[in-house]
C-alpha cells in the first residue's frame, strides 16, 4: 500500500509539474504534498483514531477480571443472633468463565477495526494528494492565463501605436485609435482578473496545510499536451484494487467478526465463586463454592445474531452500489480526458500555429495599409482566444487524469507528450 501511494504521488507530480523553472522560494508539488502530509488535520485525526483503536484492541485482549468479596451473616439480629457471637464471615473470589469463543471473537473484532484503519488512512491520503494536485494545477493554470493576458497586452499596445501612426498620417480616423485603446484596456482587465485568480488559487492551495498568508511562489510551467492513457477496459479492471473498494473488504472482515461475536453470545458464561467461611461461634473454617449459569442465553442472542447477519448482507449491496458509482465516475472521467486531450492536441499542433501565422501576416498587411484594423484586431483576438482554449483543454485533461489516478490508485503514465495523437 505504501509503495502504491508513493507511486501515486509521483504520478500526480508528473501530471502537473512538467518542466518548471524553480527559484529558491518556489513551491514544488512534492513540497506541497509534504506540507499537507505533515499538517492536515484529517491525517492527524486518523493518528488519534489509531491510538483509540489500539487501546480498544488491548482492552479486548483482557480476560474477565476477578472479584474479591466479603460477606457477614447472622449478626446484629434478634435472639441467638444478637451481637456478633454467632456471626459467620465469608471471604470469596469470583470470576466468569467465558464460553462459546467470546474471547477470540472479541479480539478479532478489535483487531479487524484496527487493521481497517490502515486502508482508510491510505485512501484519505490519496484523496488529499489528488486535492493538492487539483489546487496546485488551478494555481499554475491561473498563472499561465496571466502570461497569455500579458502577451495580449503587448499585442494590443502595438496595435494602439500603429493606429496612432496611421491617424497622424491621415490614413485612419480617430475612432480606430479609440477602438484600439478600448481593446488594450480590455486586455489589461483580463490580466488583472488572471492575477486575482492566481492569488485566490494560491491561497486556496495554502489553506490545505493551514497557511493563511502564503508567501511562496509557483514555477512557470508549460502544461503542453498530456500523454495517452490506457483503454477504459484496462482502467476498469484496476478498480478492484482501489482503496475505496478495499475498505469494503476490511469492513466485511469487521462485520464477519461481529457476527461471530454475536453467535458466541449463545453460549452462556459460567460464573464461579470460591471462598472461605469462618464461624465466630465455633471458630471453625469451611470452604464454600458456587456455580451459576444464565438460562435462555441462546434465545436472547438471536436478535443480535440476526442484526449482525443483516449488516453483513447489506455490506455486499453497499459494495455493489459503490462499485457501480466508481465505474460510472471512471467512465465519465475517461471520456472527458479523451475529449480534452484531443482538443488540446489539435490546438497545439494545428490551430494555434495557423492563427499565429495569420496574426503575423495580418500585422504586416495592416502596417502596409493592405488590411484594416478590424481584420488585425480579429486576428489578434482569435490567436489569444485559441491559446486560452488550449490551456483550458490541457487543464481539463489533467483534472480528469487526476480523477482517473485517484480512482484506480495505479501509476500507469508519466510525464507529458505533445506529439502523439489519440
């Protein structure tokens, strides 16, 4: 389980990081993983639960205790029993002899609960790793949107300058300059919005480990185009090993142990008592002993047995429901990944390069007076929008990939690819 968790963490890192340029105060995804693992309260809570279950396991391993008793008879009465001359003092030692396998069943329940916590802990950690990767990816993509907006600002600035030159030369009306300035202002607004998104995403990421005023920076990462994933049939076969279903296996062992414990209640416990009795009148000593066995233990145990059996049956149905839900979620994530990857790949290889060439050609034509402002502005806007669309598609693909990784719990790809077609 720990090896698989390490592989999952490494894969999630490969999904997001790419080839970053790091500075001294740059937060890597791996460093974010470490901070969450050390500080997230949910993981600390699981540690406290482990201590609790360990104590319960130790408690279940204890045999029934002994009871020491003292009994005084025939004293402070009337007639011959006045005073203490005829008193009888009895010292006893008593306990319970458990029957029906109660001791072993009780220990099995406690041990099963303790063992199940390990799978729950790993499932929680995997969920947190996926959440860290998603938030890290959101922050990185917000920064990339800011870079696209900055490039658009530079393009719009050049448009304003070119429009002013044409106005001064008498080759364009003032409305052209005003339109170019408005487009420049919109580009600045988009850059400001991207900056605000980045700060919000950065704070959202830092909140996972309780840092309310983050000072770290994030690396500049080219998300590119994610690699291909195995077919859905291959991924669906991996669902059996996912922690979300393994939890049901552990829960089944717990409920089976509870059923065994309930059945053990059918065997009545034998209570025994031995002691020594002293007669004050004769100063004699005698041994006393006693046994008691409850009647009707089997009948009283039946409701608890039926309830435990029903819980075990219900668990199988719950597992089927959860498996169907996981299957549907995996199918939806695999579909989203394929569509987003195809879109990102086409934009990366064909659409964005063509729009870049169109923008460059329109720029030269505008400067030469062979194209109008509208054509130039549209070419610039389409190029910028295509870059944003490519980034959004790459982001959507990686979010779906993180979900696939979380569901399967397997490391089946690494790195990124930009040249392979789906």
